[in-house]
C-alpha cells in the first residue's frame, strides 16, 4: 500500500479520504447531526402542539417545520446513517479491502453537507422554506409554492445523485469484491439487505428526480405536467411520487432488518433462524414495493378495481414481513439470551416495528383508510416503523459495532438508560397519536380541537423525553470514542459471527488487503 | 452485454445506464401510460380530449338518464361561468345540445380553459362529446360574454345502474402574463 498506508492528518484526511471506514464514519456523524437538526424541528412542532390554540409560531412556519422535519429525517438522518454503516461494514463483512469505487464514495458523501445547507437555508429566504410537506404534492409545490421551492428541487436532485452513486458503489462492491468462498448465500444478512436496498435506490431515485424536474418545469418553463388548466393532472404527481415513495420506505427499513438480523443471533448465541427464507423474504418485499404505491392515495378517486388491487397487494406484503418477524422470534427461542444495549434496542425494534406493521395493515384496508387518511393515525403508524424501526436499529447497530470501530467499550449502564428512556419516551409520544388519529385529528395542523388536548400534551411530553434521551446517546458515543475503556478483544460479543469479528480491534485503517479464506458461513 | 473488461467498471456502467432509463421512463413511459390508462378506464372522470365522431346509433328510448351540469372557477379566476340549464333528461344514444355562458367581468382581455370531469367516474367513458368548448381555450374581451356550445351523446352501453351523470367543468385562467 505504501503511501496510502496511514491516514493523513488534519482536515484534508476527511476531505480527500477514499477509505471506506473514514467515509462510513463521516456519513454516520453527518447523519447524527441531521438527526439532531430534524429532532429540533420536531421539538418545535411538539411545543406548538403542547396545547390547543396558536402559541409559539405562525401556521406557515409550522408547515415549514413539518416539511423540513420529514425531509431532513428521511434523506439526511436515516438514509445516510445506513449508508454509513454499509460503507464501514460491507467491505469487512465480505472480506474486501475497500469499496469498489473509493473516489466516487468520497464524492457521494461530500455532496450531502452542501445539499442540506441548501435545503435548510430556505428557512432564511423571503417567503420562507417549503411548507408543502415532504411529499411535495402539486399544486401546493408548484402553483402555490414559495420561491424557495427551486432550492428544494435542486437539493432533492443532488441528494438523489449522491444516493445513486452510493448505491452503485455498494452493488459494485458486493457483486465483484467478495472474498473467495463468500458465496451469495453465505453473505451476512446485512450485506444481503443492502444489496437489495441499493437496487431499489437505483430504480426509484431517478423517478423522484423526474418528478421534481417536472415540478421545476411547471414552475419556471410553463409546462403543465401537473396543471389541469394546461391538460396536465395533479394526481399524476401523486402516482409518480409514490412510485418512488413506497420503495423508499423499504429503502429505509430493509437495512434495519439487516442490522437486526446480525444482532439478534449474536445475543441469542444461535445462528439466525431461516437464513435463506430471510433472503427470499427481503427480495419479495422489495419486488412488491413496486406494485403497492397507490395505497398512499386511496382517496384520490381510483376505480374500485384499482382500490382492490392495491389493497390486496399491500396486505400480501405482510406475509414476507411476517416471515422475518417469525424468524427473529424463533432465533431467540431457547437461545442463551443476554440483554446488552444492542439487544435491548433490537428487541424494542421487534416489538414496536410489529405494532407499526399492524397499524399498517389497518391502513391498507381501502374502505377503512378513508377514515384514517391524513389523520394522526398515519403519523403514529409511520413513526412506529421509521423511529422504532429504522432509528432503533441504527442505534442498536452503533452500540453493537462501536467497540469494533473505536477499540473502546461504551458505558453499558448509560446505554441501558438510553434504551429505557427512549423506549418509554417514544411510546408516550406516539401511542396516543393512534387514539387522536382514530378520533379524527388531521395531520399537519398547528391547532386542534379541544377534545384532543390531553393526548397531545402527553405526546409532547413524550417527545421531549425521547429528544433528551438522544443527548445521552451522543454523550455516550463521544465519551466512548474519546475516553472509553480500552477493549481489544477481536470478538467484542462472545456470540458474534462474521468476518468483521476476525480483524483486530480497533479495526486497522486497512483490512483484508489480501482476501481472507472464508471458513465462516453466514448460516452458522 | 459487456461494457468493460474491468468487472467493477462494467457493473457500474450497467447500473448507471439503468438509472438513466428509469429517469427517462418517468417522462416517456409513465406519463403516456397514465394518460392512456385514464382514457381507457375513465379514471379521474377524465373524458376524451378529442371530439367524438358520431355514428348514427339507435336511440334507447327505453330509459332516461339525468344529466347534471356543474361549473366552478379555479382559485382566483374572476369570470362568471354557468350552465344554461342545470339538469336535462336524455335518452342514451340521442344527440343532445346545450350551452354554457361565460362572462369576463374584468377590464382585461383574458383566456380561459374549461376542464371537464364526469362523475361517477365509471360513466366517463360513456360520455361522448361531439362538440365541446373544452377542446379549445376560450379568449374573451373585457366585459364581454359568450355562449359556449356542448353537444354530447350518452352511450347506450352505459351501465344500467347509473341513473344520473354529472358533468363538471372547472374554468382555469390561462392568460399569459
């Protein structure tokens, strides 16, 4: 390796780095910064909703908060966190020296910070930030949009380009750089879920880019893609958006499935139950994600045949998802369980994600959805799958691999406190939202009827608790990296399997410069 | 197909081309497909945007369909826009005439565009317009009004359970500014 053997020092190390571990770390730190920012927006929302009536902010700003909260959390926090884990872990899990396209890897990360600067800067522009929701439905996002919508569009374009580059890199790495003997059906589940996720990303990010390009043209170049007056159709926007948007929610959750599939076997001290069925279930979920998009828009006036098709197709996704949940539970069955922080978060994921899955099934019922549509029930549902699903699994993953990454052990007690405060805070926040939603409270409103006051106050208190618990997480991670107890065991967790646990701890800057001989089998 | 001898480059090129195809498909596949499906299935209550070339069909005198006309203005379109009659009873297969009245109450020359929608949406594909002001935009001088003709046939294949069909027009301001 010669000149590339050791990292250069100072800022240039991070700016010019092509090392997958450096870039993975950058992604994860960036994502945590965005998580804090998106969380701050959520705190503003919950503070306004603490009591009925208009208290703190005006309705326009409220709408900007919900919009930016959604965009920052989805595109800035959750997706980059998983890309960071992928960057750091996939090469060491498959025995590759680095990602396949290291320079493109650098570019795809460094596109992100300016992009989010662009997006968040709209808050300070005349007319304010976009306030049309992260879904950006036309004509709210075209005819009635603030001038800053153009910045939103460019931000989506650039973050899409970044995601596509990241995904091409991941696919190219997994398909071409596996160590000899690392067959596809021996790959760790995390690698499998990311392979499938990356395919989803390259398929649908261009669709989103197309949709926002049409918005751009409608706004600035007098086209009428989404304008009925010129022969276009605003409903077309919803179809295109959700053709992207539904696979997008699986892009968010599939890597989470991967992380959980690594952690549960470790702390059950048993191999993952039903490895191949996990792979097939993941592929089935990914395939079906392309044929269910219109369940987000049952109320636009589809023909009954369309409603039925999308309803049954959506319900069908519960089958492979159920297979996965069954396999995780069965992995734990009669295992020698221990409950370190990663396992707590994984079990929390399992319970809460399943609740989110059930409310998803309720929403999939077309006739019932006319009642639930655009209520807080939907908000409760997708926070159960996105926060308790994706965010819990990211947290679990960070605790799980942090000792390997840093060579230091995090504070277990603080980790457990973080889990319990998060778990309780999360449920206080979002469980009551099921009730107010079923009772008819619409989403994206800065004020609400008096009958919802108590549950909303509970939600807000829960949100503040959950928000504060993330500060504990940040402190724990920083304290570990800076001054945690040194721990140089190769296998931090005695039940862990996989190539990443065969390299020294902390992981050296370069690993697997000569491919390992794969004796490990992901199934065992 | 192989683009490069380096397998990593080869995979990357294929994936890049795939993203380009997906991006282009939004414009060149999804939109035409959506329009074709909407036309074919009458989704969204969209009626055909071109004139129906009337064939002499026999009139089904056995049943009468109630046809209602509704008009509305999009957002801040200032014209007055009304149907001449709000309800007619017609026989399927028969050719019917009616007209709508638009009045530009502003002091400026403006151009309007009416966009039709049929409810229930299942009826859209049986609502044939042989002549409609909605096929073209409607310029109107300041403070003038116009009678805009509509000539339509309700297809005699209209499902029997549909007794009432509502034709709604939304008038948009498409004046170039």
